[in-house]
C-alpha cells in the first residue's frame, strides 16, 4: 500500500516550490517589518515566557532532587520540600501565562486590523485601476474568512512556538544541570522526528495554496452567477451554470483528500518525534546507571521529556503543520506582488508624464455606448479644454453629462476615439495604484468619512501625514468656500466629523473644500453642488475657478453655465460648445434652458 500522495501531486508540489519560495520572499520582509513595529509587545511576550520557563526547569529538577536528596536518602521532609518547590513553579507558570495572553493580544489584533485595511486598499486600488473589470468578489473571502484565518493561525502559531522555545530552554537547561549525558540520548531521535515533519511542510503549503485559489475562484464564479441568476433560470441555463461551478467544487474535494494524506504523514513524523525519545531514554537506562547517573536524575530527565518537552513539541508541530502553512498561504494574498519589470524612477503607470503644452482635456472622435447593441450616448465628440479654463457641461437628464465626466476620470473606456488628460491617456494602465495626480473627480454623493475636519480636508493631498497643507492654508480654503460656521460648529480643524450628522449640503461643502486643496490640475465636478443653495453654489464655484488649474462642471443650473468661460451643450448625440452669450443663437436647447431660467428668476 502506497502511503504517499499520488505521484502527480508530488510533481505538482515540486512545481510549486518556486511559487512558495516567492511567497516566502514577499511574506518574510512584511513579517519582519511588522515585528519591528511592535518591539514592545514582542519584548513583553518574551519576558513573560521566560518567567514561565522557570516552571519547566523546576518541574524536572525538583523531582530529581526530591528522590536523590530526599526520599531515597531517607529525608522525607527534604523530598517534600523539593516537590513543594516544583508546585510553586507551577503556580508561577500559571501567573506568567496570564501575562503571555495579554502580550499575545497586543500582537494578534494589530495584525488582523492591518490585514483588513490592506484587503480594502488592494480591492479599491484594483477597482480604480480598472473600473470596467468584473467586481473582485474574491475580496469578500479575503476580508472575512481569510483575515480571521490569518488571525487565528498567527495566534495559535505564536503561542505554541514561544511555548516550545521557552519550554525547551527550561527542559534542556534542567537536563544539562542534572546530567549532560541525558541530552545525548534524547536529542537525536527528537531531531530525526522534527526533520521528517519539516519535510511535509512544503507540499502541504502548496496544496493549501491551491485550495485557497480554488476557494477564491469559486467565490468569483458564484458571484457572477448570482448576479444573473434570474436570467439563467429564465433562459433554462441551469445545466450550463452548474457545469461552471461543479468542477471547482470537485477540485476542492480532491485537494482536501490530498491534504489529508499529507496530514497522515505528518502524524507519523509527529509520533517519531514524540515517542522515540522516551523509548531511547528507557532503553539507555542500564548504560546511564553504569555511568553514575542516579535514579532521581533519570526520573527528572523522564519528567522533562514526558511532561514538558514532548507535549510542547507535539503542540508546535501540530501548529506549524496546520496553522503555519495556512498562515503563509493566506498572508501571501495580502502581500503586494512584485513589479513585473523594473521601471526608471519617476516613470510608471501611476504617474503619466504630461506632454509639453498639452491641452488640459482633449477628446478626439469619441463615441461611447453602454453595450454593443445600445444607442451611443456620445458620438464622434471632439473637444479641447485649455489649461486654466472653466467649462460647464449642460443638457437634459440622462443625455451623457456624467458619462463624459467618467470618461475624463478614466472610469470608462470609449468605444471609439481618444480621451486625453494633460496629453496622456485618461484611462490608467492596468496595475496602476494610488490616486491619479492629474485629476480629482467629485460625484454628486460627497465622500465624507468619520475622522477629523483636517483629515476630511486633506485626504486628496499626497503626503498628507507630514507635507500636507498647514493650518493657514486650510483656514484660507475654509474661508474661500464659506465653511467657517460649519467648521466652528464641528470643533475646529481637529473636531470630529460624523457623516450621518451632516446634511447632504454640508457634506458637499467639505468635499468641495478637499477638492479646492487638492494639487490635481483638473477638477471634475459631476453635479457636486446639487444640494447647495444658489448663493453657496456660486461662492464655491467661483473659489474653485480661481484656484490654479482647470475646472469642468457638470451643471444642474444655468447659473453655473453663465459663470463659466465656455459651455458644452449635449443634445442627444449632437454637441455645441461656446460662450454663454453665443450659445442661444447656436443651440435651440440652450436657448430654451436659458429662457426657462429667466422666467423662473422673474417669478
């Protein structure tokens, strides 16, 4: 009977060695960085663990002395005294264990919080880099199941690893103090079992990595099917849908069986490390007695092996074999992959180089439709916006104003034509992360988050932790947009912002102030003032137009168009651009919009 996994799995494990080495090379630096950032918690945990190791030392040493110096020598009181010392060591170990768990929490919880933040950041970066891609439903698995898996695995591995290290220190120091020859008997079989156990780790990590890959693929596949489940049922596509999911379920089942076979081998190695030292010590008893080792020393050595060293080793090997490999595979998913190829400094997908004397915005024959069979929202549109210009975009609801803003923001890709921002493609290259320094988009729903006023005003400013705008600049922005009363009511720049306690207009004002402070040369306002009254809206737009850079406003009031340098009127697939004074003669739609606005003003 072949107790090893199938040959194909062994070859697959070998093929995955390079991937595992790559995983370790990315995870190890992150792990060292995390531990360096929490030196205090690591030191606290080590101190409590060292105190706990005194219990291990006194356990075997006390038994040996109780026999040799007490009971076997006819001194019962001395024997009881040494046993009492061993018992006091147990109480001391219990006290130390309380501190161990407190130190453990100081490491485990920050790890989980960091992984949650990283999962959110990675998902948002991928969505920003490629907005048209299928939603990353595998992120749900990373944010929930895998972060908790990493937290529990890290806690279990750290707890058992430090227990083994400090228990081994206490036990080996105790055997060396009793009779160094005991180490010659115990260590060889112990190391042999550990070597056999370590040989199973790499293939098990490979299988677990493939299992997690399959789990994420299954989550993605199910997310796709769930989104169109009604259509699948209506079209009778249940069999086709099942055929897309069942192979992944079968693969998960197969990988679970493979993992179980490697676990059986790991158990065999565990038995070798956990039983052979005891057998070796008992078999060597006559030889040890012949070399002057006392019965008490033998009993103490056996106590160290059976009650301290082997239980700690068994726990460590079980934790490394399950939690350790699982932790490595999970953490790999939270580590940013290395770049595909080195790039010269300052040149890369995250920072397109602006062309000299380039237009702020340029569209060349742009056509866009939502779907291959849909009518175009924009068709053969040409537009040039000069640096520093203020352009308003008007038209009926649903005509394509927000679509134009999304194209300029790089969130949509045109079906035909070219969209340029500062002379470079508006849509960023795949893999680009972080904010685009060329533009800032403010949608109708203002982005305001729980934090201080200062944080809400500076979150669009790169390097805001140390090189962002100072208080004077922040207060000038607050005054320019008329937020003085709101900021004062919130408690100043360091006052707390609770989004649910703000009106939608107040939220838009804070978002507009953040845009005002943004260094991006292009501001895109997609009805970002729709919840403001006309007077507040006018003040905000005039302030934004006066900042260095270009302003493009998707307007919902003709008064916004009247303040702009030029106005782009979208009327179906037809577009007309001109000044507010010129357009009534050029566009019937604009003439009608202005007429209705004038009548409303007269009333």
